C-alpha cells in the first residue's frame, strides 16, 4: 500500500517537474528547476476541458484520434515522460516514469519496458502525437476494455500530452501503436 502511494506521489511530482520544463504560453525558452529544488505547476486546461489531442464529437464526448501515417524521421531519443495507466475506473493507477537519453533508458526510469519504449521514441519521436479525428472517420465498433492511459512530458524537446483508451477500433489501434511506451500489460487489444 505504501509503495503505491509513493509511486503515485512520485508520478505527480514528475508531471509537475516536466510541466515546469515545458514551454508555456508565455513564450520564451523552457526552464528547469535548480537541482534539489521542487517545482509545482498546475496544468492549464482548455476552455472545453478537452486534452490537446481531443475534439468534441456531435455527442459532446471527446474523440481523440491516431494517425498511423509513415513514421517520422529518427530523433535524438531524448524523453522525459510520466505515464499513468488505469486498468479500470475503480483500480489504483499504475504510474511509470520514462527518461531516455540517446534512445537508452536512464537510471531514473521506472518503467516495465523502458528499453523498448526508448528505442520506439528514438525511431519515431512523433509516435505520441495524436491528431484530431475527423467527424467522418469511421471506427470499428469493438470494445477493448476499460483501460485508460495518460502520457505527459517531452520527447526531443517537444511537449507531449496524450490520452489513450480502448473504446473502439481507432482507439485500440492508437493504444497498440504506443504499447511499449504505455508499458501496461492490461491492454485488451
């Protein structure tokens, strides 16, 4: 029980620290807190309450999308990510920290598939970038399970804030594409 609380607190602190390193709407360059200091930041929310990778559907529910286009060119393989996975609405969240340098996991990483995740991000740094689903996109109507995941942080200096779920064929495909990064064995794909 205590280990779960510690993991959750570390994940929240990691997200806050990563948010402090990500450039905000104020312009300028990213800044990092001094070593040994703590940073707290509250993520800004959009007026609609949707994540950046979501658009409102006619039903009023968010509809994130994944575009399985050709992979982008290889990147530097530098990443600082916080991953929170919930296997069900009532389950305690699983929290992972992924820190990659040159496509190799750093000692700070606490992630079940860190080597595979860092390699995937070096091969395709845009892997976590989700595009809004067009209103006429058709997705296979199948349910993969109640699992959800949120990934925040930065890959090669570019901010990332993406959410995943297994509610239809499009979402299941998006989850499968980033399965090594999400790091959860709970995917029902």
